[in-house]
C-alpha cells in the first residue's frame, strides 16, 4: 500500500536492493569467450581500430585442414608416412586436441610428440651453426602413425 503525503500525491514505496551474492566468474562474458576459443568453437572478439574504437569480429570454429598433397610428402613416404592416417583418425585427433584439452594439456601433448635429435654436421661450409633437428610424431591409440 502506498502512503499518501497529501491526498493527491502518492509516496513511492522504498525498494530494497537484492543482496549481492558471490561472484560467478564462469558466467562472465569474457570468460565464456575464453572457453569457446579454447574449445575451438565459434566466438566473438573485438578488434581495436586506429581511432580507438572497438569493432566486433566473429571468429569461425576451428576445422580440420585439407590433407597434405605436397610433392615433398609424396617423395618421402618412408619418412613422413602422412598417408597412414585415415580421415577418421584425423578427425579423432583434431576433436581430442581442440575439444578435450585445455591450453596447458595441449602444450604438454605437443611437447610429448616432439623428439629433438642432434645434427650430424654441426656447422656448414659458411661457418653457420646448426641447431637441433626436431621430429614430430603423431600417436594414435598408443602407436606412432606418422613422423614429420
């Protein structure tokens, strides 16, 4: 019931603010965007323009790229073995990498797939020092299926 100050002017009722609960970071838009990006799904980001305005950019979901058809892969079948990975395994590896792992797990996964080896010849004729060789091996179901 509204009280009347005077007979014709009603007084507004006092509205109490709701108690503030604890913060829920998972419901914040910036964290939702981070999670969508990490999972490889479609998300919206913002790009800063030169005149210090922000423009909205919609990012597409991550997709498996086309199969490698380079001459280098075809000529080195014994070394690279790209043709041993069928389309189903490619999809499985992609889905497991982008949907099931967070950034830290991805970094560990890639580090586990890479093998560093010493170079056979330390310097070239021009006295340029060579670094280590890096061999990337893709593993599926516990076995090495391709090396690059």
